[in-house]
């Protein structure tokens, strides 16, 4: 649904690419917020974990691409954040963490950084 390759994004203007990324993060935040309200064992939590892990897997893959034009240090930092988000989502799935708030907070900061 929100999958896009870096090659596709690089053909767009920088602001257009950031807007698409922001929209994907907004969508994910909406789902995460519903999951936080309904609890880690809810249907919304299952959807939030799936959507969050899928989005961050796409973002990490693009960030790891040698074609990515972002500075290497920024890419490395964002990859680390993405891997943490995916680990945190897995911890929620396994019942080791009971709140989506950490993922919501981090995702919000990343989204806000795109504006």
C-alpha cells in the first residue's frame, strides 16, 4: 500500500518524497494510536504491528541502499531507529512490552522531522 522504492522517490522532488513518507508515517501513527487505546492483544494491535514493521522494513531497505542520497551518518541513525521500532513491535507481539507509546513517540518525531 505504501511501498515505494528509493528509485521512485528519487525521481520526485524532495518535498514530494518527504510528503509521501510523512503520509505513510501519519497512517501508521493513526493505526498505532488505535492499538494503544485498545490494548496489545486487540485486533488493532495486530494490525499496528504488521503495518509498523512493514513500513520500517521498507524505510530501512531504502536507507541501506547505496543509491540513497542522504548523508551516511543520518542514514545510519535512521536505520538504527527503524531496527529499534521493529524490535519493539516484536516485543509487543510477544507480550514483553504492553504499550505502543514508545513507538508512537519515536515515529512522531521522525514524521515531524520531515516537515
